[in-house]
């Protein structure tokens, strides 16, 4: 990551300059310049190796066949092309909901964050949530975000991992699970599971993007501890000791911040991570207590959680069955808004689970809206959707996602393993409490009027159907409007005529 | 894929029943039932192996540790969890633009397709487009979609691959490139490349999801041919012969349709693939002739290509430099529409390249719209964006995407390796020809009126800023409007008064 490191060096230098600590500044620059030099050396060594005396003559741009066509190990590939595994390692700016610790509330604001860093934190959280689904005795998840040390720790009090050698792969099970790629306890699809883990990358990605990664699992008289360092490249020996306390499993890691262009856990990143812990608190049900930095997250239900985002009246909550719960509110009309979870995984790009629920709502609201708008109205589905704000928390059997970052679910509704049929009563309540039908109709009518005003000046039409009322209806509406003006004109004209006649009479009479 | 196969068996049976071919029906069912049986046997064998006498006692749901914690090879993983590599293998229904061969035009319609099947076709097309970027002598790509045989072939007339042994990996270069995962000629990021290949999966994914996959590459006196069968699991020996014709490389494959729940290349899928060939024809510049099923795709430029989607006036095309070209039109106002390409890769979920261009347009249009709307107006960016329809074709250095399916680019603008500054003249032309400022203003005003009408009835407001004019401005606007009505009232009242006075005078005078 030389460019990220360069940025980091510059930023670090500026920061220390501002602080006035000349010695610290020198030290920071020295450390980072060393890292860059190491990265460059490694790159050169790689090239030198391929360019050795064995290499074939250069076919392209002065490179040998061996230099041109390269093969990577999977860990090398993950570090070289992180995007498809954990998302971008570049800093980006987005408007997101984050937890403001000082204000004690959710805030939607512009934040600078690195998606990949957020994701490796998320993977460990989802692991803990999965354990909660599998282990009915578990009732606590503790998360520590230690900004000073750049250290994160997630502990759960569920059953420990088996502390024994895996007979096929000849290593301890915890080592296989946390230190070997493409290992998972979720590969058997004949088992219908409602967990988040699917691919066998999860915690290994966190390990690969960390300077140090420590696993502990304790239970049945033993505690197992193992450490990896330098992006999972150095594996420590498993330490097994006698233990008599309650069962637990913890994952503690120091993210390789230089890979994310940072030299410390930045405030926006931490606020986003804290929000994710609140997500967990809001979606993990009543059984599990979630702690953040030693304090209990005070959320008892998904409804409590939703209330962090919207305030005031006009929303409806419903839990049709054990696997589905949702809350419907109204957006400001400029676009669909959603907040959704599948098996504790946050799905900011929604997917089939959200579409499934939204389609039912749109069907009902659209029918009402078209009826209310009267003959000739032809409101589009998107016009209804733009007014919806929906929160969904669901459990789906063996879900499929559009990528390893799991931001969008793609499994089709018939494979969900459950249904969420919205009752007529619920939909009626949504319509009544949110006043959404009126909002949709008045918007559509306003848009229609605006469309008609523009006749003759409109832009590119293409081969699309515009979804506005049919031409004859629009003309008819225009005709009615015209008629009103004509009637007004006649009345005015008649008044003026009367006035003129009266005045002239008056004058004539007065003169006589 | 037993569920997909079951579906396929049922569909196939129904189809043949409808056709009345009893013998064919029996044959189809027999073939598919055999496949299902084979798949089940393989699954059982796998479980049996893990459940052998070596296995540890069952820790979870009656399974041994070895059954619970599994490790996969990468090819096994790709076939088991295709989603993150090639997208969903489930049939889905979307409204998409496809090429209607009979009508000879692009049509936006509801199509049933399997994203993964579309993607493995796309990978081979992008390979050919990449070769075009690297090899300045190449000028032809031929695509055959043979529905009868369920066979696809893509041929280019660029320079052949090196027909020699790779000294590090001890296999022929074409075998390494098409038959070994995580191999690529695009791993060196110190080279600034504007190609689509990045990850080293590409063609291997097509090979893995095919029953048969054949590569030929010919040049410098030799022709190399190699075949893989059964999802890349069986590798044929390379055949090398003398050859004196022009250089070429071809990839021919028979997709494993059963994995996609199909027994033939379905019409919608083929229409979508044909559209993708037209994409290539429209984005590959003037140098390269693209042929589809033996016929030249009649597109000479990106502007020609865009005209397949919109028709009529009101759009503006611009090519600020060699790496960027774009066309701007107006959408119907209900949502942003876009069609974009990065290094010949179609990006249906847009990304940073589209945002980069759109932001410049929104800045300019928003300023004009707020000015036109008058004091107190506060039109939101999304309200402008909802009126835009944009086509972008660009070349980006070492692009990064949100997933292996590359539907969205994530590289930030500062790393594009080029800029696309829209000139003032171009933006003026867009504003003039599309009449977008008027459209945005009249929509915003209509929405504002609708919002004010709803005062007291509005839904959930939450902690959002609604983006409508500030309350005092809205009141002021209301005040002005009110003033107009008051003035009208006074005039009317005065008229009536005059009439009444005149009439009474008249009567009095008449009586006198």
C-alpha cells in the first residue's frame, strides 16, 4: 500500500507539526518511511525473482513471460485485491448514521471512513451473533473499542469451540476456524441455518488485515489461546491450560491501520463501529445483553432500536412471526429509505428481503392512491416507493448475497424458509398513521400539473412510457381547467358590462 | 444443485408434455433424474468420508467435529458459493434493456435470467475487449451464440498468447491463464492499465461453470488447442500443431446449464447476451469490428450506441478527451437513470465514475434552478439527479470494484489517471437542449405546494431536514400568494359595490 502509506506519512507529519512535537514528528515520519521502504523492497524482490536468469524473453513491455503471467496464493491475493473480500481500502466520504457517544444519540452525518476496516470489525461481530443463534445458553456479547491502543475485542459467553485436533486437517479446531481460509461450519446446505456466516472467509479476513490477532476459547476444563501476527503470516503455537470458570470465546485484534491509510482509529470510524454495536443490540432479541466499552447498550427490542432513527408519531411496528419484524414510516418523498438486517448482518443495499415486504406495501398503497386520485390517474410504483421508510429485521435460511461484503441479499423469496405476509389490518394502520396515500396522491397530482405545463418544452422521451395519465385524460383535465377560466372571464365581463351600463345610465340620468 | 435440477426436471417435463413428445419427455426426465442421482451420491460420499471411523464424537446436531468444520478447495468453494464470484445461480426477473433480434432494436422489458450465466459469458467478452486495449493491431471480435448446441464462441484476431512453458509453474502459458485460478497478467499495479481484468478469476470462472471449454491460440507458426470438461475438473492435453494463417485466439464453451436450472439457452438470456455484444460494439471505438452470429454490429460510435436507447431530440454528446465520452439526456423525473462502462465493463450499479460526472452536472443545474426558482428556494441535489439520464464510457487506470461481478466501480476520482472536466459550454448546451432547469423547478415548486397543503397532516419527520424551503420563506411565499387573493377580493368587492350602487341609482332615477 505505498500510496496509502505516503498519504499517512504526510498526514501524520502534518498532525505532529500542528502539535509542535518536533521529536514525535521525526519519529512518526521515520517509522512510516521505514514501512514504505520495506513495502518497496518486497515489491522489488518479487520482481527480481521473476526476472531471474530462468525467465523467458520479454513478450510485452520489456517483461518476461514469467513477469507478465503471475500466480498468487490466496492470502497474497486478498492483500493485493482487497475490494472483493472486504471492500475498498480507500478513505471515502458518505452520509451515514453513526452513534455519537457524547450526545448519546444516532446522527446522520457526513463521515470519512474506510469500508474495509469497518468490514473486518463487522465480521467478528457477525461471528458472535451467529454463535447466539446456535447456542441457546449464550446471553452476553461484550465489545471493546480501545482507541488508544488501536485494539478491538469481542467476547461472547457461549459454548467454547472444540479444543481438539481436527483429524482430517491435523490442527486444532480453533486454529482451523480462525487461521485457515475456506474453512467453515456453514458449508452444509442440507442444514437450514439462519446464521450470517456462509463463505468461510469471515474471521480470517480480520486476521489477514491485522498486525496482531488473538483467539481465546474456554470451556470443559480447558482454555485455548493462540496468536497470529503480521497479516496472519506468523502463527503462534496454541497454548492450552487448565480452566474452571464459565465458558467464553474472545477475539482480540489490532487492525493493520497503515493498510487503511491511518495511524490511529479515527473518530468517524469509531462512531460507525459503535453504531454497528447498537445494530447488534437492537437485532439480537431480548435474550442477549450487548455491552459496549463496559456499558450495557440500553435497547430491549427492534422497536426501541428503530426509535433511535425516527422520532415522533406516524410509524407502525409489526412482528408477524418469530423470523420477521418490521417498522414502516414515511420518508420525505425524495427517495426510498431503508435499514435492514438478515441474520444480524446489516444490508445497506437492501435486497430481496426488503423488496418482498415493500412490494406488499406498494400493492396496497398504490391501489388506494389510484382510487383516491380518481379516474385516469396512473401513479407509478416508484412514486409510492419514494415515500416509504422501512426497517426490517429477519432470519433467512442459508442466505445468498451479492458479494462477500454482504451488503445486498440476493436469495429469492421462495427460498427464505419463512413468509412475512402483511395483514390487511397492519397495512390499514400504516396507511392511517403515516398518511402516505395523501402524500403520494398530492405529489403525483402536482407532478402531473407540472408535466402538463411543460407540454411542448419537454426533454428526451425515448422509448419509455412516462407513467403520467394518458393523453386524453390529461387533455380532459386541461379542458376542465380551461372551462373554469372561461366561466370566470364571462362573469367578469358581465360585471364590467353591468358597471359600464349603470355608470352610463347614471351619467345620462344625472345630466337629465 | 439438486433444487435447481429438480426445477429443471419439472420444467423440462412440462415443456415436453406440452409438445406432446412422450419419448422425448421420458428421455429428458431420465437424463435429469440421472444427474440429480449423481449429485446426491457425490454429496453422500462426501459425508460418508467425513463420518468414517476416524471422525471425532459429535459436538453439534449429531455431527462429528470433522463433519462440522470443513475446508474446501477453491474450485469446490466457487461451485458451492457461486454468488460472490459470478452472482446468483437462481433465475430472477428484472426490467432490463435487451436486444430484440427480430425487431432489430433495444427493448426495455421484463426478462427472466440467471445472473451467473450472464456473467460467465461477460467474462470472456471482457477478456476480448482487454486484448483490444493492449494490442493495437487487433481489429475484430466475433461472437457466436449457438442456441441449438448451447455453445458460445468468442474469437479475436489479436496477437496469440505465448505458446511456451511458464518456467515457474511448469505448464504452458495458455493452460495457466485459462485453467489455473488466481493467475493474471494484470497483477502489477505499478503498470497503469486501462483493462477490465483485475482479479485473476475471469475466464477460469467460465471454465468452472462449463461442461466443456476449449481454448485455441494461433500465431508465430503454431496453433495451440486445449480442452477442459466437467467444470474444469478434467484437463485435456495441449495439442500444438504447425500453423501459417493470421493470428487469433478463441474461447468456445458449453455452459453447465443444469447449474443454472436450464436445459437450453433460453430466449431472454440470449437477448441479454446479444445486448452485451452491442455494448461491446458501442464502446470498442471505431477501430474494432464486432460481429454477432456472422453479422457486423452496425455501430460506429458510442453516440450511435446511445441512440439505441433514447430517440428524438434533447440530448447532448461530448468527448472531452480520449478516455471519456458521455451523453446527457433527461429522465422522466422519477429517478436517475444511467448506462455506464469502465474499460468495456458494464457497470449497471454505476459508481465513482458516474458520480464524478453527475456531481459536476448537478452543481451547475442546481445553481441555475435555485436562481430560477427565486428567493427562499432550496432545491435538493437528489431532486436534480432524479431528472438526469446519463451514458458514460470511460477508461480508468487499475479500477477497483465492489465485487468480482464488477457492477459498481469504487476507485476514487483522484486515482482515475485522467480527468473529465465538463466545459461551461457543454453544460449550457445540456441545460438548453434538455430543458432540465424548468423541469426541476416546476417539480420542486409543485412538491413545495403539495408539502404546504399537507401542513398538519404530515407523516413521520424524524431527525431529518426535509429540504423544502425554510419555514419563514414558505410563510412569506404563502403571504405573497395570500396578498394576491386579498387584492383580487378588494377589486371584486369594489366592482360589486359599484354595480350595486349603479343599479340602485338606476332604479331610483327610473322611479323618479
